[in-house]
C-alpha cells in the first residue's frame, strides 16, 4: 500500500500497518479486497486509503447488491380463471377414462 506515497517504512512500522490491514479485512476474500482497493483508487486517485476506507467500499457494495436483489420486481403469476362446471365435467370424464376405478365423483364419495 505504500506505493508512491511514501518512501521506505521502518520494518516494525510496516509490520504494524500490515497487521492493522489484515485484522480489519480478514473476513473478506482476497479478490474482493483487491477489487475494493482498485475501486478506491479509481474514485480517489489522490488519497491514500486506510483499512476503514476499504471496508466501507466493501460494505457499500454488499449493501447495494442486497438492495438490488430485494428490489428486483418479480412478475406476479397471472390469475387463472375458475373452471366452469362444463370444464370440470370434461376434465372428470377424461380422468375417469385414463384412470378407471380410481377417480370417484363427489356424489360417490359422500353418499
């Protein structure tokens, strides 16, 4: 992360800085952190990020993706019209032919 912002850091200071970054970003996969660093550089070319800045980019992206999924409009299922008594009778006759002895009419079940 030192890039062109600062010359060589003392090894102890560099180790502390790296530990801070690692602690802050340990829950995020490396490819996502890499993406966030590039995103930060594109949006803030003259500012050096700190771990909290990168964490903010990651959380914003996660929130944006979550909101996009939640807000996706799903087409409602079209309402089906109720079956007429003629359609019902035709369907029952067809089922009785396909499955003789299995399909019973309501009058046979109740009575």
